[in-house]
C-alpha cells in the first residue's frame, strides 16, 4: 500500500490527537552544564546518605555484638542456676530422707519460686556451712538471672531497630546511585574502576606514619568507589581513610562523622596542612587525605575511582582538617 503526502494541517491534527498532553513536547535533555550542576547536588546528598548508612551499619554491628555478649552471659548464668538448683534439690532430698520436716519432694522439684524452695529447706535448721553457701549462691544467681535475660532482650531489640535503619538508608543510597549513574553516563564520565588495581607509587614529602598512610592510599588508586566499602576491592571516602591509617598502626572510627569527632583535639588549620592530614568537606559528608604538594587522595563518589587530584579542584567547601 502506498501513501501519499499528508497535508500539513492534517499532519498537525494527527499529531495533536496522538499526543497525550495535547501537543506538549517532552522536556529537553539537560545541557552538559545542567547535568554537572545536578550531579554536584546529587554527590553532596549521597555523601551524607552514605555516611548515615555507614553509621547505621556500625550501630548494627555494635548492637549485635552487645546482644551476643549479653546472651552468652545469660546462658552461662542460666546453666549455673540449673546446676545449683540440682544441688539444692539434692540437699532437700537428703534432708527429706533423714526425716527432716520439709515440703514433699514433688513440690520441691516442681517449684517455680526459688524463694519458696529456700524457705522450705531453711526450716530444717541443720544445714552445714557448705550447704548454706550453696543456697546463698543459688539465691544470688537466681536474682541476677532475670536482669541478664532482660538486658539480652533489650540488646536484641536494639539490633532489630538498627537493622531497619540500615535497610532504610541502603534503599535511599541505591536510589541516589541510580540517578548519579544516569547523569555520569550522559556526561560520558562513568568509571567502573579496577578492583585489582595496584595503584601508583607515592613519591611525595610524607615521612613517618604519614608515609605509610600515603603509600597504602596510593596503592588503591584506580579501585572503584563503593558505598560502604572498606576494601580491599573498593572503598568509600571514610573507608579509604580508615584503611590507610590502619596501615600506619592508627585505628580510626568508621564513619566521616565519627572520624571528625575522634579528631576533636587534633584539628589543624587548612593553611597548615601536612601529608597524612584528613580533610573534611562542609557538612562532614566527605573526607580525603592530604598528600602534600597541594594534592589529595580520596574515593570521590559513585561512578568514580580512588584518585589523586589537586586540593583546589576538590569541588567541595571545606569544614576543616585533623591530624591523626
């Protein structure tokens, strides 16, 4: 079938009828400049959300650890109480066989109230010092048992709460990552990185601990930025600073906020930076390592890699610096 030319007026009419918005055109694609501006805002927002995710993750780990320790303590105390209870019942049985005036054995064994048991056994009045010590230990351990159980249950509830927080922040991070990736691909700037990168050699002016820090950090250059990443195949910003200083024997907290708080008494002026100093962005969403000679090494954001750049090209307003 052949079609002839469609008159202009007819074509316009068809176009209006087929358009779901009554002829409105799709929004134009953002310009490169607009995309970069949008990306900068997304990166800033993602910095903060990733740090919240990291904080929630650390809180979850601590809550799970606390629960594990408290639950183990509760189980040990439970076993101790069970053993002491067996000893107390054995004492009651012996006293009963000797004709002591105590509650019948079946009620002793089935008693759910340790105080009643103790009162009944105490009526014998013929307990040896060793037996008295056993009873005292049973009473003491029993009294602490409920407290240990309650602490463990509270810790478990805290862990569940933190797990929910982690999932919430993770969902937000993934949403932002999708937006960042879309813009970076439009700009032709999305980098997957190489998880097996051996980096580059540090030849700057650092010495002592700082030299070990920067040797490690430079060896990570080229590895991908990974939110929540602490290495060895990828890092986020605070994961890189933590791992780099660990290589020098210094234990930093996990998150950007925690590292800044940890360094409250170690703050230095931006104008007096030395290699190894940690530089924090305004709002504490990002942290990098000063490498000397006006350079920094950092894990920037999604779609980028661990890299060395000039401090003046950092692209973020600075909050301050600390010297671990």
